[in-house]
C-alpha cells in the first residue's frame, strides 16, 4: 500500500545533529523496511562494534539501557531495500533505485495500557541501500538514537530505576527511517516497534571471586589487585547497552564496587581504590 504523506519535521523535537525542515514522503513498506535490531558484540577494550549486511547476524527482541553507563540508547537496525533496479548497462539509463537513508522519526511511549507517549523527535543518520539483487533485498546496518537523554532523565524513569528497589522501567520505541532514491523519490519505512528496559546497575556482573563468602554480597574486591580479569575479559562495545559488563571493567562506576553492608556498619570496598 502506498500513500503520500506530509512529513513535517519542524513540529518535532530535534536533538543535536538533527535538522529542522519539511519534506514529502512516500509511505511504502515494500520499498525500505526495518528487518531487525542487531545484537551488539563483546570486543577487546577500545574496539568498536562491527556489523555486516547479513540477515544471519544475531538480533535482539528487546533492549536494555543501564543509566549507570549511558545517557541515551542507540541500537543498530538492519534496514532493507526492495526497490527493483532501473538501470540498464546496455542503454544510457541511469540507476535510480539506490536509496540514501537520511534519518529516522522516533517516538517513545511507556508500557502502560493504553500507552502514554513520552517523546517524539527526528534524528539524522545515514546509510546507503543498494537496489534489489534479483529477488533478494539489500541490507545495511544503521545506528540511530531511539531513547534520548531527556527521556532517560524523567522522574518516572530515572527516578524509579534509581530508587531503593532498583525497579526496571520498560519503554517502547517506534522508529521510521526516511531517505531519498537517486531518482529523487522520498521514501519512508513502516514504523518498527522495539521495547527497551531501563535500569540502574542491572548490566553489572560479579564473578564468584567478587562475592564475599561471609556476607554473600558483591564488592568486586579482586579488581584492586588485578585479579578481577579486567585485562583479559572482553568488554561490550557499548558499555551499559544490552550486554552485561564485569565489575572489574567499570571501577569508575560506584555500582561496580558497592560497599559491603554488614550488621553494625559498612565495610569499605576493597576494590574502590
């Protein structure tokens, strides 16, 4: 189904790096579409995530944003293009079915019923999409911010996950990518829904040697002596997003070396430096 829609960005909240403008768009789910959200990897310290255009990569059914580490959530989507090639090497006909992704329209709701909308904004991003290859769509991984800083700082989000119970707040993100073909056609994907659990400290893990056997409480005490494995363990390419991190690799974060609370007082953490 195709329909022409007025895509007015001026009425949306635009984050840094975005732009304000107005463009027409063609809503056509069979042209560009979101295949899935790709799972990040663990890498050597300092390396970046690496994604391909393969549809056999691991993907996520939901995400996690740990505000001990991140002030926004930016997953990588595998975006596809099913537009049929128009160029012909035997004739002087240019290829007009390449798509350049220009950005995404994002909205965020809570998980209540009915859902309550918390934010909406446009975020610019980029990525090339080749035309259909025979009967196979082309794909490219594209990252875009889908939970902004202001939403994570809301009292009903950050205030709840930082409370004494360390509750988890589930947000639901909706993203629509938009772009333009080399033939000058503005295109837009259907809206892709993706839930994200917001927490504080839930992605921090403690190895058995970091648990005090007397009080059964974690404090990552071996990190201070170099026994916690920080030098050899892989690290999430985006700490605090989707993948757990060992406490020995995040000693600048207070929740990675909590003090031991014992009857009669608090024992300072051996791994706090």
